[in-house]
């Protein structure tokens, strides 16, 4: 915080580019603020984990001076220690983990995944797995961990009853919108696959209990059930195909904490009887009732979603906490204790954006749960682009946030209200709602005006642009104030009138009256048939949350109204749902967790904010992104904004926006999607994960002359090389240099001691080892062929002949000594290219090479394309997809223009840009398994489906991609279910039509 000329506290200055880091990699930079000047400095490296809290000194200052005193910060030593340990464990190849775990972690971390996982998701999962498989299991580590054995004791949550075993709790702090549900799915997959592989290993539960705070979240979390439609295991490709049957052997139960409420002693089978008196419900009965089928599958892994509700209050402080919060916390944690006592809980995974103790809990307000082990908070999420960027109103003269809009509540209550504007006197005096509205109206008008500006952008958007309407949230201090704001915005009010009932007895009934609102009435006014402005009634929502529990509700109409409101709130911004028409939400305090609307663009806070925790909770309701498309030039997520008035947060990177003037960056993004009316242009393709290489006679072949050539051209002629040739069929790391460290040898000495036959034998050995199905630690040389137990002595002579042929006919030595071929780089390239070319000799009676298709999605389609982008786009006519988003305007858009012309000239029927389409071709390059994404799919007039690559200069990696594409084509054609396929590389879009004409004649 800094002092301005008028001696008012003002926040730090805005930054021009809040997003600094690639979302898929560990953060490499962060913003640091000078609290004396308010200036931000970009600092290299990752920010240490820390938290803000209110010390007694801060609270005393607030009471004495009536100001919002700065909070204090403190490092999270356990989190920082674990970060270092997990990073070393990751670099060491996850030593000590099971093979299933290693396979999953590598699968999740692959850079060529169609849906890459964020670094914060990977790190959170790695941390939980490291603790469970290594530290809590007593596994040996080769390095001295920074997270000591003594630190493990802090992961135990001891019940008040010392006779009960403590719960092992592992807390993950993840900002709203950073993907907590995906992390839960990753950990469930990890536990279930490991347990199914070794059924006796109870470190890995086969039953997962997910506990959440309300019905909205419960419905949203159904994606964690492997059998559910749209489950995250398939949607995010979290489990390799071969492990899917293992995942299916586990079971997931998702419930509200309300199910932990003690059952009545007079209840039986969901009904209550006077004559029934079973006595208090014991742990075993409780576990059977709550767990159902999971009871016999213990031990459990428990996921507490929004776990900041699940804390254990100190008895002497319990009266100070809010009654509803205390009830939820007590029932939730005591329920977990009972389950642990009855069946055993391996660990509780606590997930929350704000895992901190609240006021009245008996702990320092804002202090973190002691079992917090991973932290990727709001500031980290902003700097990595995972959430929207807060945008604050700034002064045109200073560039700093305008105090009357930034500290709105302080500006209204402490500076502008008169004595007659309060309902009572003294310390606890409460301002009149009408007086607060009077002073806040200018802020509301300004913010709502910016909302209208953005809404007009949507109205003017083309069919090819995103038309999701924006949403304004108004967060009020109390229900009376919320009622005033709602009436002023919506024009809707309630009046009481007398009505003659039966027997002509008068009674008072409430009627709803609709009029014109006072704030942009054309946009926010409600009518009987159109209600863009919604007021959230917390009590009514609570009824809806409890309605799913057994019970007798006499007032059915009120229950139905509660459920209707819940459905509207839960579906804001979703086409075809009850909340689709919502434009403004007026609420008290903050919206319930689980409200995951992505189209919130404006937030107005009209209440006191006593802590940064509360600021973060309110702001978090508007930070979920609408789109996660990465800018291909910068590698960063594109910027999205939410304008915020009246929420005085500190030390959070934000953008400034003058209160006057338009924001052109709010214009809608291009919406790339399949058009149903162009279904005749739909293109389907196989989703290939590998190849079936099932030899019966052990006869192979390869078209050596069609394999990409190899040029021996060392960039710098070193005098020393790293080599140690070997021969034979040893099992080990498949390298010409052999296992262990490479040996440095003088180049001339190496030439003198090495024979070309030795090099050829080594290359052939590596290929035969892969064809024979041996398992190596080097995943790139496992290869796609699924041979097991083939006769190596029959394969080796055939492979050696192919090696000799390639070395003699396809290698350009450029006057370099041929023995240079023994260098690891060239050896790997030859191995990979020959493996991509070798196939069963069907002319000798072998079964042809066939593709292994994804078990759950064997084919993909252009109909599934739907994403948003800021990249320049070319409007299509003859494609199922409406736009071509270009990586480089010269190549992709030029090619799209030529493809449109080719269809008009009868050379092709249709085409599709392979962008977010999911057509990936597996290949190996220099020891790494990767996926190749060709540029276009083109259906030619002769029916052939052409995989088209637009490429100027070729690199060695490009040649590896092209070799893999040819293999993919051969296998898909042998399969034959989607017609004939071909592959073509166009090096200049100017020649594309001529090349397509030639391909169409073949």
C-alpha cells in the first residue's frame, strides 16, 4: 500500500501485461511490488508460497483508527519444501513409484497431448502421489528431502477424542478456475489403476468418496464417475487405453456433507416412526448408511471439495463462529472421523481456493490449514493466465485506482454518509439501504455502462464470433440493501394487497409488480416472460440444497421455487438452460461455491471487506475463463478481463481501465466451430494410438528407397566424440554407447577402432529388440509394434539387410568419414526411420500392418470442433468448420484460399483445417515419443482422403513426422473402414492446385 497526496491509502499500480508464464510449465517469473512506490517489477523465478493474515496488531489498528490496515504475510515452509522435493523426484524419473504410476505421470506430462494439463494440476497430483507412495510409505530416497520426517506429523488432524485415530489430510490450494476437478480425476485414476494391478496393495484405495458443500457442486462432480457420460477420464484423456479396464474396477461415490447429519433415532428406511427408537447411530451403522456399496471396498480415499468448510473448531471458541459455518464444519469433520473409525480412510485430499480458518474458528483468521502441501493461488493463476485478469477503474491523471470506486464502501460509509443516513447510532450503527444506494449509484451507472458497451459488442458480432452475453454481479452487505439494488436494476418489486378468500375473509397476499428499472432499463428490466436480473435469496437456495434429503415438505410450491432458483443460478450463461437469459445477479455476501459461470465480466462490491481472503472469495466468482486457447506465437493464454469496482484487494496483478472510454480488447473472439448446415462436408478420421504388428512367419519388408534420406553434416567438427560401441543382444538402455555414462574418445582414435559392420550390427540390434517387444527404460524405443516373443534370429538377418541398404543408398555423407554414422544422433534417426518403414510382408503370407484405434473413441470428426481464438481467421465456404485460424497468415490462410479454389474447380470436394480437431500421428524423434499434427484434411473428387502438410524448409524432425505419416496411411488403408487415404507435403501454396490435380488422378 502507498500514500497519495490526499493521505488516503491507495493500492499498487496496475501492470501492462499481468500474464507472464506458460500455463503448462513451472512459473519462470512473477511480479513483485515495492510497497513504498506501488510499482511492480518483473522478477525471474517462481514466487515462494506464502499467505496473508490478520495479526492482533492489525485488528487492533483497525478498531482504534477505523482504517483497513495492511495484513501481514508469512511463508508456507512445508509447501516450499515439498515443491523442491517433488521437483527433484520428477527430475529423477519418479524413482520408487510403481510402474503404473510412472506411466500415468509421463502420460499426463506429455507436451503433445491434444488437451494438455496445466502445470499446477500436474504438480498437485505429483505432490499427493509423492507423499502417499514415497514419504508416507517409508520409501528410500536418494536425496535428503527438505520435507523432513517431523513435517509428516503436521499432516495428521487429531480428533478432540484422543482415543480416535487422526485423519491424514493433504491440502491442495488451487485458485478458482485452475482445474481442481481434473486433479481429483487424476488421483482417482492413479489409485484405481494401481489397486486393480496389485489387488493386495492397500496404499491404493479402490473406493473414492467425494464430499462437497452443496447440490450444485454434487451435480457438477458427476464427471468423476468413470461410467458417467462426459466423464473427465475420457474428456481429458487421463488414462491410456490399456489401463482403462483397471480404472473401471474402482467405484466413486459423490455426496453432500448433509448426508453426514446424524440419522434420527426414530428413522427407519428413510421414514420416521414414533414407535421406532434405535438409539444413537454408531460408526458402523453410519458408515453403512453413507457408503452403501463402498462399505466393503475400504480403505477409502476421500476428496473434500471446497474443503475450507471442513475444519475442526476449538471447543472454547465455537460460540464465536457463524452458526451455519460451525454446523457444516462440525458435521463434516465428525463424519470423516466416523468413517475412519469404521472402515479406514487412507487419506483425505482437501481441495480449496481458500483453505484458511475463518473468524470464530479459534485460530488466527486467514491462517492456512496446517496440512497444506501444495499451493497455486490466485496471483499465480493470474500470472499463468489460468483465470481472467482483474481490471480496476483508474484515474485518468494518476493511472492509479480511483479511491471512490476502489474502496467504495469506505468512500460511502466513512466519508459521504450523514448522521441521518444511519438506522442506529453508536459503534454498530447500520447505514440505511437507500442512503448507500444513493452514494453507490454513480459507480453502478459507470460499471453497468461498461457492461452495456460489452453487450453491444456481442450484439454486433458476426455469426463467426463468440456471442455469449456478459454478466454483472452486485455483491451487497445485507438483504435489505440487495433488495434496493435489485429493485433499481430490474424494476421488479413486491406489494402486499388484500384479497377476499373463502367465506369472504380478507387476507394479505404478495404480488409481483414489473416496471422499468432505473439503470439501463432496456437491458436489465424484468418482465413476466423475460427476467435478465436475478436476486439470489440465500435462504431459498438453502432449501433447494436440502431438498434432496429424505423428509416431508408440506410447502411444495416453496420447494419448487427454491429448486427453480437454484437451477437458474447454476446454469448462468449456458445455452438452452434456465440461466441462459441472466445478465445481472444481485446477491448478499458472495455466491455459493460451485457457481461456475464463465461469462461474468463485471463485479460491484457494496459491502465491507475486512480481509484479503474475503476479497479473493468474491473476486473468484468472476474469474473463470471462457476460453483456454493458447496464443501460438507467445505460448501464453490470451487475456480475458473482469472489471471490478468496490473490492479493495492488494498485491494482486491487475490491469487499469479509465472510467471513461471504451475497451476494444473486450470485443468477442472468433468462434471456430462446425456448422450443422454443412454436414455434407463432414470429415471423419481414425484415432490411431499404435500399430498391430502381428508376425506369424517372421517375415518383414520395407521400401528403403521411400524412406526419408539422412545427411551427415556435423555443425561443428569436434575432435572428441561420446561413443562406446557394442554388439550382441544385451538387454539395457538401447544406445550405441551402452549403459551408463558415455565415454569420451578422440575422433581419429574412434575412427581407427570402429568398423561400419559394428555400427550396422548395433543399429540392427536396437531395431530387433523393439520388434521383439523387449521393454526398455527409454520409452521412445518401445515402439508401437506389439510383438512378443518373436524369433530374433529370424528377424536379425532381415533387419541387417535393410540397415545395409539404407546406409548405402539413403545416407549422404558429405565427404565425412562414414563411421561418423556411429554417433548417437544418427544412430537414433536411422533406428526410428527404419522402424517407421518396416512392416509385415503380406506378400509372404503375413497379416498386414493395422492401426490400433482408441478403444473409447475409435474415430474423430470435424463435427467436434468448437473453440475460440484471437488469431486471424479465414472464412470458409467448402469446409464443415466455419473458419480457418491461421498460425502464420502467409501459409495457412494462403493454403485455405487455394483449397477453396480447388473445390470450385472440381479438384476436391471439401477440406478441414486440423486445428483442435484431434488428428495426431504418433512418431519418435531422438528418443522421444511425440505426436505429429498435419495441417489439413482434404477429400479429393476421386474419394481419396488426403492428409496435407504445408511446409517450406524441412528439418530432420519434419522428415521423422513425414515417415510416421506414411506408416499411418499404410495402416489405415489396410484397415479400410474409412476409405482410401494418402499423404502429401506441399512446399509452396502457389503450387497446391496443380499438386491436388495430380493426386486426384492417381
